[in-house]
């Protein structure tokens, strides 16, 4: 009985061993087959074998060299894209872009808010095993903050010299200069300047009011005050605390370049080095020697002024809050022609309920408005279409009080939001019309 029971037990054990051996052979075969498959080195790269033949592929991106992050559209050309919207996914680094239109060879997306010199662009198509190939693409920041301001340092006037240095008047009573890289270069003591422009010898001309009377003072590129008798006084300020040297008495009246009889709001140079001041209801011309004369008298208060294309443009603000853009032709000898109305802003639907603080022009004749609008605090009126549009909607928060052109395509803006002041550096290039500053006569002298 023992031998009969033992023999079947030995035979069953052998069967199980045989089955285990066969299983080991099968696993080894599967592993051998998998070892022959060449994996991609990362999920962003296509393998060299036929497994990627049905996946999407990028063959080009337009604009070809770069785009401004968050502005406009980008066209991605390629093959094997899906003809169904939900089957296409486009990524800029880890950010999914919004698709505007698509076909099996082209996808147009809204430019995402992703900035970098080598942003990785890739496409995924539903049903394909792999992503497309990766294309590195330059995305230029559209709006950046220049330097750092304290909560009480609300900026007002801005002026940019020929070297790209940015001088900004702050509510704490100083003018701070920033290098093009954004570091604070110096602080100069000053009452808050409503308007500033660079003039002869790269000096900054600043407009402020003393007992509701406009004054214009000058300080040099080294942060020293320039007195009209060709002498200078140096006053040092701590760039961290904004506390100035108290051993020196600041007498702004003695150091002024010119004094006017009414409240001033803004100023700009013409091609003959005359300064034009929006001086309450008057347009005042300050000659290079500091003497002044009233060249135009109007009904409403002028709150901003620009010289462009042989005209003096100005914004008129009525006592009821209505605003208009008007101009007077600039004749030889510094005299003005009759007033011409350009826009009644209250009649423009896009500007309903919007307050305009200042304006400027581009080289293409486009009009930029600094406002308090919540969608974008800068409006642009394109010269080629006549349309008023939000400029970079969602990227520029209100309020913007002052605009100043920098070098090339950069526009600087003072944002004076309570507790969160900023100086914005805005790249205004567009694909259809290159944008640069209108002739800035002050920097030409």
C-alpha cells in the first residue's frame, strides 16, 4: 500500500516540475523579445522604428524666429494632425495652448503665457502612441516688472535716456534711476513729478507743482541737480530706505529751470528743443534759455501733451469728466495754429467709463492710451484700421498713469495701484506692424 501510494506521488511531482520548466522558457522568450525593442530616451522623442510612423510630426512654426508670450497667435505646421479638435493637444513646455483652428497639416493656437529662449513645443494626437518631435522655440516676455518698489513708492513720470536708463518719479519725493537690467542706479530728492522727459545733454526735465504753480527742474544722468547757471549740487540718497542726505538744504525754487503761472500736468520736447507744457488751460512753450510764453489758450484743462508729426497733441479734460484728444499744428518759430479735434473719447463705445491719464504715439502713428480699464489698462488706436482695442488684454492691470518710450520696441508704464506699485517694461512688437517709439526729440539733442 505504501509503494502504490508513493508511485503516483512521484509521478505528479515530475509533471509539476515539467510545467514550471515550460513556464520559465516562455518568460525567457518574452524577455528576449522585449530586449530587442529600442525604447525612446524620453517621452518627448520619437523612436527610430516603425512604431512612430502614424504619430504627429512638427515641420515648422510661424512666426519663424520667436513670438511674444501671451500675445497673438502661433501657427504650427506638420503632418498627421487630427481633424477632430478634441484629438489635438499642443503643449509649450508643460502649458497646454488654446487651439484657434486646425487641420491635418496645421494648428493655430493662441500664444500662451510661457516665456523662455528654448520653450519645448510638442503635439499629441488622440490614438497615437507617442508625442510628436520636440521643437525648441523662443517666447519673448510681453510684460515684465522693472526693479522693485516699496508699497508707498507709487510711480508717476517716466523718462528713458539714450543708454536705456529709466528715471522714475516716486510718490516718496525722489527720482530713482534704473539701469536697463532693472537695478537701482541712484535716487535724487525731488517732489513727485507728473511728467518727465530727457532733454539736452541727456538731462532729465521734470515737471512738478509748487502751490499749484508749475516748475521745471533738471537733473543730470549722474543724479545731480543742474542749476541754470551751469553748476551742480550733488545730494545722495539711500536706495534702500529712500532717505536723502539731510545735511544739504534742497531749494527747488532756486534750482528750477522755469516757473509757470498755472498748474502743470505734462511736458514734451519739439525738434527745436522747446518744451511744451500742458499748463492748466494753456499750452506754454519754454525756450532753451528758460523763458516761456503762452502759445495757446483753450476751454478745458489739458492733462497730457505730446509732440508728433509737426503737431502738438493734448488731452482735454472737462470739469464734468469728459475727455477729448485735440491738436494744434506747430509752425516754424514755435507758434501754434488753430485747435483741431481728433477724438471725443466719450463718443467711443470701447472707452465708455474709462479715465485716460496720458498717451503717446508709436513710429507707425498708433495711439497708446494709459487708463484705468480692468481688461487692459492700455488701449491702442491703430493708425491703419482706426480701431480702439485693448492692448495685451489680461496682462496689464490698472491703473496706468504714465507712458514713456524706451529704446527700440519697449514701452514703459507707471502702474500706481495702492500698495502694489510697479514699473512695467512692455514689448510692443507685433507681427503685422513693427512698433517702435515715435521720434523722441529730447534724446536727439
